[in-house]
């Protein structure tokens, strides 16, 4: 069986970045959606990450996706619990050593003129 791999081209980092930046489709932008839009697979995108320019675009798009999820969770367009789950699982927020639901106590002391 012959493997059909997409070949890397110098315009792929720009195409990836503009896909994420201008995304207006259903749900959130994803690397899987981008791959399908160019006739590639996620494996192809992973292979391209050894190119420094593509890796920079990939990291920036990861941050764009993170912001997109947070913004849509805050305005309640996305379910906030599911958004939290995605952020925790995809971006390592709230890993095993950190309990993101842990209670926190704050004590405030006001210092000033007592007149």
C-alpha cells in the first residue's frame, strides 16, 4: 500500500496561522480541522513540526485556540465546565500536582488613619 503524504511547502505556516486567526466555523479551531482543509492528516502536521517556521506557527495557533476557548467560555457561548476540561487536558492546566478547584482563603487588613 502506497502512503500518500502531503509535502511541506513554505506557505504552510502562513496558511495554518491564517486558518486559526480567521476561523469562523462551528466549534473551535483545531489542528484536525486545518489538516482536513488542506487534504492532510494530523500525522502530516506532526511531521512538519520539525521545520522551525512551522513549529512557531503551530505554537502560536495553539495559543490562539486557547484564547478562543477561554473567551467563548467566559461569554457562555461554550459550556464553561467543558471549556475547563479542554484547557486542563490540552494545555496541562491543573495537572496532578495542582488542584484547580481547591478553596483559597484571603485575609485583608486595612491600614490607615482612624479618625
